[in-house]
């Protein structure tokens, strides 16, 4: 099938080989041009903040949305996840029902930041979304916009992505930067991309699914394991008492038949350290 990938970038590149192997053609929309596009990718150049300058969108059967804010503040999030998403929604919807006659589904990549629980609670797709921080609040608004579309939609709430080029915790251990102890949730980049491919291939994907690995872990646990593996002291862990944060369940994702390549942080970070023994 033909797939429009709005916000073409790292996740799209990771997902492309599997999509091509399944016989799909991907139209990757991004602001910058794509030099030497790989097989199976039809690059599209355009800015969703200026929809009047976009070429007509291709007739596609599916759309994946993985937008990234220009700045990590309220204005940047609203600019991207509310205004740009509203522009894409309008372009897909069009002024009449013939705008995208073949579009069968839309997968919107959101964030587990929509969950505001901070007492170590276990959360899943049925949990309340009452975030206290601006990023989660904006993502809830974006999810509501996406859910109002006339096509079947799936909202994929991704935990914190790590993997190639995303080595913040490795640097924290190497530089011995202090950290607070709290529950953390993550997903390897390759598993995040594979989950999107998996959801696209399902006949009836869930309307909302949390995309995280199978083992929430505290900062103390993760940093301690990394430090031991890297032969370094554990960075200072500040604060006392029970860790805050939340524990995101990946049970629904597993129930759809998805299988992680990196089920826990140990699997993913071990692969990163094997690839970069100097880290």
C-alpha cells in the first residue's frame, strides 16, 4: 500500500526496510530535501506550518505522523502538535469526502507524557490522562484532534526512545552527572519503529496503545546497571524515599502479537555498548 509518513526522520528510516519488504511504498514528508533516497521512499518536501506551499498530497491508504517540535517549550509543542497537526488534518480531510478516498487508517505517534501519575502507579491505556507538564497537556490536545478524524486512527503513546544516536544515559554515567531516583519507561528506537509497522499491518489495531518495553525501572537501577557494565561508579542519586514517576504497562501491545527485539533496558543498552565499547 501507499503510506504517507508525515515528519519523516529517524523512526521512518528505521521502519522503512520492513515496510519495503512487505511491498509498501512510503511517501516521506519533511521540510528538508532527502538526498539519495533509499529504495521504497518517495521523498516529499514541504512544511506543515505553511500548508499553502505544499504540493498536493499523494493518494495513500495509510498515514503515519511522527512530528518533532522545533523547541522543547510550550510554544514549540503547540506550534508542532496542535497547529501543524491541524493543518495536516485539514489537508487529509479536505473540503469534501473525496480528499483521500483510499485512506484507511492513521497512526499518530504520541507520548506517555500524557499520563500525569507521579506516585509510582502502574498505568495503561485505560488510565486517566491528567498531565501536569506542558508537553503532556499539548499531546492530549493533539490526540483529541487526531481522534476526531473520519478515518480509523491509532494513537501510539511512546515511552522515552533510546538507541542509536540516543545515548543520554550513557553520557550521564560517563560524566558522573547526578540524577534523581524515579520510575522510568523506555523503548528502543528499533522496537518503536517495528511497533508502528506492526500496527499498520493489523486488521483492527487498538485505538490507543502504549509502546514501551516490558520492564519499567528506576533511575537507580538503570544507572547502576550501566555503570557496572561500563566499569564506572554509579552516578550520584539524589533524594530519599520512594521513587516518583509512573510505570507504563506494555501488556496491550504484547496482546496484539508484538514481540520486542529489546524487551528490557538491559537488552537494548547491551547492544549499544557492544556496538560502542568506548561508551
